[in-house]
C-alpha cells in the first residue's frame, strides 16, 4: 500500500471530542468489506442491546454490494442510515459495535469496520490518505487540527496496518512499517 505524502504533514485534534462534534462522522452509513459484514452479523448478540429501536431489524442494517478494490475481499457493502444516523450509532453510546465489544471484554475494534476505525484516514486507489470529503466536521476544521495525524491516530494505524507493508510515495521496494512511520514535527 502506498502512503500519500499528505499523511506526514496532516494534522488532527489531539483526540476525538464527541461532546464538540456530536459524532457527526457517524451520521451516515459507511462502506464495509463483505467479510466485515459477516463478522458483524456473527457477533450481533454483543451489540443488539444497544441498538436504537428503529434500527433493531437486521434487514435494515446493510444495503447494496459493490466491487471495491480498496476492500480486502474486493467487495464492499454499505451500512444503512436509519433515522438520521448510521444504523450502528446510538446517541448515548456512540458506535454500538465498539460498545458491544468492550462490554464483552474484547478489543474495542473487534467488530468495528476498518473505515470507521481509521477515520479521517482512508484507503483510496490503494493509497492511504486523508479523507477531505468531510471538511464540515469539527475535527476536520483547520483550527482544531493541532497534532500530527500519525501521532493522533497511532493506535488506530498500528491496529489496522501492523501486518501490511506501507510504502512511501517514492519507495516501491522497501516497506515502511506503520509503527516506524516518520512523524512530522
């Protein structure tokens, strides 16, 4: 996987501050790999206690499937928006997939889709870059972006890319492990 040079200079808030943004990044559905959908369905007992009443029907959770070369399986399925938010969002708990996993004693991202874990990073065209499509969000406004993004999201990057060779923009031969990525200062 290639790395957009922007990754080394982009900034992000020190941490997510849901009290300021009100989880606006979770207001829409997200594309997930079809294998992630299978994991979510297999683990539904962990998070169904936290579903909003209008999102309780599993038939409403997922929409269409499309080819997507940025998904490991090559296929993506959309999670649905129900009553103005991602079907897996609850205003009292945030992401119910994450809530269900932590309440069960599992890693917080065991069943959470990778594109949700990595936001505002995104893989597009085989390149890790910053998702600039959501500039209206609190965390994406320039005045709130105070910390190098690789520092702010180090835990997420290490979780998601520990076994994936990341390559710099001009480096076709030597992979850059995520844990050793150069930090901007």
